């Protein structure tokens, strides 16, 4: 029994270390290189910071559980973890929406881009994309904290809001449970469904526009938007998988539980900085230049 646990522990440690390294490297590159102080990379900085927060909310605790073989967490700790995990997913979608808006403006109004995307507008969008989902999630967790629990076992690697509400009692407490579930549905519509519609519609318009443009314009648009589209598709699929799994988790084996957790929390924060680093030419060039400086300085 111990051997698979330690193998999983080694995989989690290595993957989490790679996640931290990839995210911190890209964040430092954006922060230190003044040529990357543009709205697109400012939003990217916020996106990967959010991913780092999401993975850090889960995997250190999972490592401790695997190391000590003690899968216990306090109720308050579970609520805090659920807050950070749901906030991670919510802010990801809102930030991807802001990034899609930024690309939309840059393609359809290139001459007015700097007039529209002023430093003040960027700050407003950052605040809106981070504060609004966080406030919605905080209220949702507050509702969940008012529920009385009749069970104390979660069939997942981490706590989320649905896992907590599924432990609540029926009877006289059922009204609070229904209110919490109804508010959760509203949050999914506002935080997940609406951003997905806005992002898809913006990229449909961009694709239709580029089909009529010149070859050079198509290539430039592709280089600008490809990494963002891949990240959006990747995160949308893992979120959809997670939502479906949340409804069926009680009927699925533990292996599926681990796979769902890895898909939602571990892989996106690792893959997103790698995708942007490989597919975004400007980041790739700046990273190569910074790496050469470090190597030559050592020589």
C-alpha cells in the first residue's frame, strides 16, 4: 500500500515544482523586462498568478496527506481551501475574457488600441476580473458555512463548495441547502457560462475577419491569438469535465477522483505558462535573450 502512495507523492512534488518554476519564471520575465509591460502581458501575469494560487491551495496539503497518510482537514480549513479553488477557476474565466477583449480591440481597432487600453483602463479591467468573481465566491462560501453537516467524508482529493453542501443535513435545513445550490447555479452562469459565450463570440468574429484579410494579417492574428485560444479550450474542457465529475463523484471509483483533480488543479497551471512561453514569439525572444545574458555572465 505504501509504494503507490510514495510514487504518487513523487509525481505530485515534481509536477508542483515544475509548475512553480514555470509560473515564477514567466512572471519574473514579464516583471523585469520593460518591453513586456503591455496590457496583454499584464493580464497574462494576473492569469498565471491566479493559477499558481489555485495549485498552491491544493497540492501542499495533498503532499502532507500522502506523506503522513492522514487524510484529515478541519472544517474551517476545508472552507478556506474551497474558497481559493473556486476563486481560481472563476478568476481564470474572467481573466481569459479580459484577454479576449484585449485581442479583439488590438485586431479591430489597431490605431485606437492605445487610446482604448490606457493604463487606467487596464487597472479597471484587472480589478473587475479579480474582485467580482472573488466577491461572488466569498458569498457562496459564506452560505455554505451556515449549513449543518450530517456527514464528514469528502470523496475528493480537495474541498470545493459542492462537496461541502453535499454533506449537509436535510429536513429543516433543506431550505438553506436549496438557497446555496440555487446561488451556485447563478454563479456558474455568471462566472463560467457568460465568459465562455463572450470569448467564443469574440473569436468567431476575429476568425471571420481574418479570413477576409491578407496572408500577412492572418499570420499576425494567428501568432497573437493562438496561445490564448489553446489555453481557453484547455481550461474550458477541464472545467466541463470537473463539473460533470462533481455531479457523479459519489458513483465513480477513486482513480477517476485523482484524474479529475489532476486535470483541474495540477495541469492547467503547469501548461498555461509553457503554452504562452512556446507559442508567443515576443515572450520566446525575451526569454532567449535573458537566458543568454545569464549564461554569458557566468562564463
